[in-house]
């Protein structure tokens, strides 16, 4: 009985998660014996989330610490300190109304389901591989392999999200029912899965996510966050009558959950740069081979300019792709390239992404015409002017330019640029474009990074650009993958004279991150930019952008604190929580 006590103790904390389900009581699992390790782990996880052992959770105010008194059924209780803050700071009935007054409300089903999803990786750490996703895809009927759905599969170090959006937007304008799957999101989980330019509704997420959970439980599939999210997208696209799916990989390609599709209409590899080197490899060629894993036998592949071409050509040949194309094969030489003149010469990455999208859409038209041959359907041709219009779109936070009013009485307008440049290649492009578009403007930069990036190299690029470290504001996102202020300063001591807040105990989350860091520095930088007639750039990891956008006053769908406080749980390595032997 003694070995069960730690698990029983954890189970007694479960009411704080308040997810309603019907797992086996732990004592029943222990006495009857679980069918497998996966079953035991998942049943324990569901019980942990559901709080079935508790009859009541009471918040007890304290002058020194926040505690929770938990009364279990039938026999014991405990105090839980605020170290469990990310799981307990909002109970199932905590909410704040528009007047800032705390009131009681029940969590919505959407909040419960997505909250549970974010915490999945706490119980299902993964090895790289497609076994779970293969099972899940088959369990929902393998919709992405059906002949009535065409899939465009896109990988790349930079540009894949932009190319995906441009491609999907053009198809929508051409009157196709189009599904778009991208990651990560900025302000709402629902941004990841879109149909005809609109995120899934909360009710659609509730419906299809519950179906995926039921399948995982019934078929004993220990799926992870990204695998479940991918299956959710596939299920929604199939059920909502989507004709074309534009699918962005999450990480790499070869072993990415999206790579269960067997016959894409087109594979696109936008660019190759040094990223996630611990997982994908430490050379461009190794990373290219991982991205090239999306190439399939008998299917065409399109590659951008910034790739190791010979490596991908060999990969396409080995995988027996029908043909490998470059943009000039379809569009001719880009005689009027949009160039940026700085210390070096760069091609405008948005122009490059638009060009890749245009080339991909030309290739796709052959497939779409072939798909309906022999049927009574009429081909929907994508006109050149539709393509030109469709590729103009940009994702949020990709050199997004805004004018923000500052001041209550005497208002001043500050030009703000949001960009998720997060690795050396992307930051070089950002700086080059700033030099070209704002050559004489004074600059101020707010930057936050992910912990798996080259912090010294990335921040040195920005420091060289502004010259003075006092023009930089360092922030840390509350997400567990974000780099802390201390790690940035340790990597680059030259930033010690930058603006940043020393974390205060009362503002730290469970990972020891300052949850007010982004809003505090964005407000400070905005005020200083207004005073000094500066352009403000907010860049780096996507994980700082939701807080930055909210601080700037941008109104858009945004997940509640009930969800955001657990976003990233168990995701310390890209989309997944990789186990120690994940590279085997």
C-alpha cells in the first residue's frame, strides 16, 4: 500500500483541474490491475484532471502565502502551496468581470477541453515517431488520404507559415473550400485550424476534440498535444467538407505528426536554416534531410531558393518523387527581384514567400484538374489576378506594421512593427528590411527569445543594429520554452545595460518566469519611443506576441486565463516533450 501513497496524494489535488470525465477510481485500477502501462498512465491522467476523489476545494486567503485546502473522499486532506500556481490559480468558478471584480462562473466546455489538451504532454512524453499518429489517422478513417481531399504539405525553417497562409487564401478566393493547419498560434488555440479563412468555432473544437479523446481512450493511443491537435484538424476538415487542405509541419518533417499523409498533391520546402539542432541535426544538409521527409513517391516537390538544393534533389530521387521544381521552372527568372540594400543584400522574404506560393499554385492546378477528370464536376481555374491578390496576405506578426496612439491628453502616434523573427536567418532578414524601409528612423526594440535558440548570436545581430544596449528591452514569456532574462544575460553580458525587470516573487509563474515581463517592457518602450520619436520593433519568439498585442490594445479572439495559464505545459522542446531517448 505504501508505494501508492504518492499517487494518492497527487490524485487528491485533482479538483484544481476540474475537468469532468469518468475515469476508473484509482483504488479500482490498483486492485483490478490495469491492462497496460498506457492504460494505467492515461487512466491516472484522466483521474488527475477530473478531481473525482474530491468533494470540495476551498481557497483560504493568507497574508503570506496562497494555500488550497483540499478535502478528499473519504479520509484525508492537505495544503497545496502556490508552487502549483499554473494549475490552481483559477478554480472552476474563478473569473473577473469587466469591472475587474472577481466573480464566480463555470469554465466552459471549450476551456476544459483545451486546458486538458495543453496538459496532455505531462502524462504522455513522446519519442519521435509516427506510430501514434498512424493509429489516430486510421481510427478517424484516414481522411487526408481520401481522393476527394487534396493536400499541400509545407515544411521549412522560415516562411512555411506565410506560404501556407498565402496558398490557402488564394484557394479561398478561387472558391475552393479550403482548410489551413498552422502552428503555433498567437492569441487563441483556434487560430491553428481554419476553414475558409475563419478559425474553428469553440463549439466545433468541443465536438471534434471530444471525439479524438474518446478514440484515444478506446484504442489505447497515448497521443501527445501535437498529435491530438493534428488529428483534430484532420477530423474537422473531413467533417466540414473541405476540398483542399494546406498543411504546415510542426517540427522538421520526416517524423512530424502531419507526415502520416500518403499522397500529397504537392510537397513544398520553403527554406533551410540552422534550427532545433539538438533534434534535427547540426548542419544544413542534415536538417534538409529531415524536412525532405515530407517528399513522397510519385508526388511533385517544390523548393525555395534558400535550400541545399543538391541534398534535396538526392532526397527526391531516393524517394522517387515525380519531379522536383524550383520557382524559376514555373515562373521564369525573377528579373525584377525585390532587393533590400543594407550592409548586405537580401531578397525580401515576403516576396520570396509570395513567389513560392505562386509556383505552388501553378503546380496544384494540374493536380486539381486531373482530380476531377472523368467526373461531372467543372474545374475551378485559379486566375493569375486571383493568385496576385491572394498572395498579398501576411500572417500576423510577420513584419506587421501598426500605428499606436500613446498618451491620454496629448496623443502621439508610434509606428510599431511586430515580427516573429526567432533565429539568426530570420533576424538578419528583419534587420535588412528595417534598414531598407526605415533607413533614417531611430529604433527601439523589445525582444524575447525561445530557450533553444542561439541567444548570443541572435541578440548580437540586434545589438549591432541599434548600437546602444539601452535601446533594447529584454522580456521573457511565461511559456516554459521561453528563454529567461537571466539566460539571455548569461549568454550575452553586453546586454546588461538594456532595459529589463528583475523578477519579483509575486509575479512569477510555476516555471519561475515573470508573467508581467512583456506587458511592463512594451508599455515602457512604447512611452520612450513616443518621447524620442522612435520606431518600436517587437520581435523574437511567438510566445511574447499575445501579451504584446494585448498591451498594444489589439482586439482579437484571445483564449482566457483558464487556458493560457497551462499553455505550454510539458512542451519544453518545440511542439513536444521529447523523452531522453527520442533521437534513437
